[in-house]
C-alpha cells in the first residue's frame, strides 16, 4: 500500500477509520466525521489564537493540581456513541481536534489522545469554521456525551455555554458577554473573566 502524504491520494467519498487515519502522513490537519474526511481550515487568525492562549492560561492555572487535565489542539479526540464502551482504532470513525478540552477520566487518555468524550470542550469560532462548530460538532459532541460545550464568538466577545441534560440534549444554559465572569457548570469555582479573554 502506498504511503499517504497528500489529501489528493485519498477518496473523499470513502469511509475511513481512525486506524486508517493513523497511517496517513499528511502535511495538513484533517478530522474524520463519521468516517468522512474533513479538511481543517487554514491556520487560525490572530484573534482566535489570542483568545485560545488566554483561555489556556486561565484553565491551566486552575487545573494544574487537579485530577482533570487540559489539552489544546492539535489533540486527537475520538468520539462515538456514549453508550458504547471504549472502541478500538479500526472501529472508530470520528476524530476531531477541539481548540481546548478537559478530560477527567484518565482511562480515556492514551498516547494518541483521548479515546471517548472529554468532559468539557471549548471551540473558538473563526471565519471558516463557524458552521462546523455550530452544527456538525454540536451534534457530534452531544451524541458522544460531552457534558459541557462552550462556543466562543470572538467578534461578539461572547461565550455560549451548553450543558447536556438528562435526555441527552444540550441546554443553552448561559450566554456570557462583555465583562461577565463565565463559570463552567462542571467547575463552579472556576472564574473566567471575559474582559481578560477578549
């Protein structure tokens, strides 16, 4: 089998697994969404990266002596139906690269990344990825059982906080803006000051 080094060598209509993904040596970062290749947008803009590093700093300080761990992209997160036990690479068809995620179950972590749903995912919107984050990833995270999902809107200086309810649906719990202090549902003693993030 030839070495895969370019996206053009892959059949975009074919369904792939995480085992396939691990063999690729691509120059660009891709995600798998239910077996289909999804190319990532070009490198994030300055605003996106500023917000990412500021959030990372706040969260790193909070989690550095705790059981839960913070991870930043690029970081493979393998997702599947939350009712299934941990799957093997050849059985996994979705792998994403969230901007930031927090994993509290150490059993989900291996050398490749996270095998299962992180407890909390944060995605920062940028010009080319807003539809994916708002629709596709929203559904993927809900199906996989990500307990808390934040969507950060740089242009509006806002954060939308979604929390999974007992029926497996996301509730929009809060919209933080301006000089609000955002508090995660999972970590109520963590204060994220929006004026320091934006």
